[in-house]
C-alpha cells in the first residue's frame, strides 16, 4: 500500500532528525571549542549531568522549558570547571576533559537514583500547519520539536559567525596561532573561556533534550557514547557546520533504521 510506505518513510525521516538532534547540538558546541584551540573530552559527562538535572527540573516543575534551561545552565557550569582547569590553571586539556566525563558519569548516576523509571508526561510538539500539508516531508517535519529546528538554526548561525564575522575570524586565529593572536592584542584566554562556555551550553541542551524530549525518561548512562560520537563528528565533518548537520543525521538515521529493522 502506497500510503503505508509513505507514512513509514515520513516516520523514519522524523525519527532520524530527532535522533540526530542531540548529536548535532553537542557537535556544534564542540566545533566552536576546537576552532578556538580547545579540545574538551568532557562532552559525555556534561551531557549526562545536564540530562539528569534537566529531567529532575522538568519532572518537579512540570515544565519542559524549565528543564531545558536547567540543562543548559548545568552544561555551562560543568564546562567552566573544565575551563578553570584547562585555561585558567593551564592543566592538560585531555586529562581535565576525561576527569569531567568520569565525574559527570558518577555524579549523574548518584543524582538520578530516585528518577530511574519515572515517566514524564509531555505535551506533544506543536504541529506546523502549512508544513503538514506537503507530501512526504510534511508529515516528517511538521511534528518536529522546536529544539530540532533550533539545532539547525544554531548550525547555520555558527557557520555564518565563523566565516563572516570579525569575532569569528579572531576566534579561528586564536585556535590556529594563539601566540601570534596574543601578540596582536586578541584576548586569547577570555575568548577560549567563552567558547568553552558556549560548548557547555550546547552539550547541556543536548543532554536535556535527550532525557526530556527524545526518551522522556532517565536511566543511568543514557547518553550512551553520544558525547564521543559528537567529538568524532566534528573531525569527520572537517569542522564545517553544514557537514556536521549531515553527519548527525546520518548517525541518527543508522540508529533508527537499526531499531526499525529489529522491530520489523
């Protein structure tokens, strides 16, 4: 039946974009970090901490938006701890990032003990009326959560910022030649700290999206390597936001097809 096939394809496209969104958000944040010359291996830990705090706030407040903001704030705070070590105290970036991942994994499991298996009642994502009428892509895109659209907008904004603005070019100069950038008066440490905080905010939103919207539950270790995949994605995409989008959707699609084949 043609309609059944179309519905299945539309559902698969929607699921692919939804599954790719946390990867896209985290990878965009990490891309800005790396463009500034900072490699934060703490993405997994930041996402786990944000997932559990976002879920807890969402559950107690009854507001998904409050949960998402709590996740962003958690990501920023965790990234600033990394920034204080790696940028402020000039500690080894790899060691500081790995410590953040291990710390985030342990602390999130402890905080989340009382939340395992507790379901979250969610209002459905608002349907975009004019999109719903389009064939095939309409049903696929019309019910996407606003965070999925935000992730796309963020990728476009970061691409434009890095390529077209003076601040973006300065950020890239700091990443490529920090000594020369410092010599001409660019604020290397401040710029790197700002980039790390932005990366933390993106990873925080990715983690909160995962627990609040994508799965609507909390389980220990639920980020399941997505932080590491996001790190790999930035290198795979050669630090270009457009390729990051395609890479994130590719990973999301592979995951969803696997589930679909298992279910079928």
